[in-house]
């Protein structure tokens, strides 16, 4: 699994003109799943994300009580090394990825995190105002 973590002053996701998730002063997390990921991988990535010291004052979302907006993002496994058109072969199919993104969100909530989400398999409009900007790629 991969998570692209960004500090944001605000972020939101819209699907069909409806806000499905919205946060202020927290982390926008784009999550991608590959073929050999497991629920254990999702739980470990959730732990790393929640404890990542990326916020002001060398604090984590866990330390600060900062909310997270989690958005599934299969394109994190895109590969454009062979030309201009990326392949998505490393991205897990939706039937595999969706339960693992859900497991990731549930693992964050089990740690006490406030989590908002996008909608899996939907065309989402994601808006964010980055702080810093600070962006970290976590990978397991």
C-alpha cells in the first residue's frame, strides 16, 4: 500500500455536487493498493500515517487530534517509465482494493482518529489547501 500524505488547512471531496468528506487543519491522505496487500498491511499503514510527525511542532495527527480525509487513489501505482501513457498493472483491482481501503479507514478510527472519506469508484472532485506545503509518500 501507498499513502500520499499532505498537511492541509482544509480539504474536501465532492461526488455529484455532494460533499462526501471535509476537514480543516489536518491531513489529506491519498491511498493506493497493490495486489499483495493485506488487512495487516492496511493496519500498519494506518498506524504509520496517524503517528507521522508532519504537522507543525513536529507533531502527528495522533498528537494534535488532527482529522484525516482519506481518498482512494489507484493512480499512485501508475507506471509511466515506458512512455507517456501510464499503465495501472501494479494497482489492485477494485474488488481487492476497496475492502483494504475500508480496513485502512477502520484502523485509523480504531486508533481514535477522526476520518472523513471520499467514495470508492466514484468520480471525485478533491479540493485542498496545502500547508507548508508538506507532502510525504508512505509505502509498505
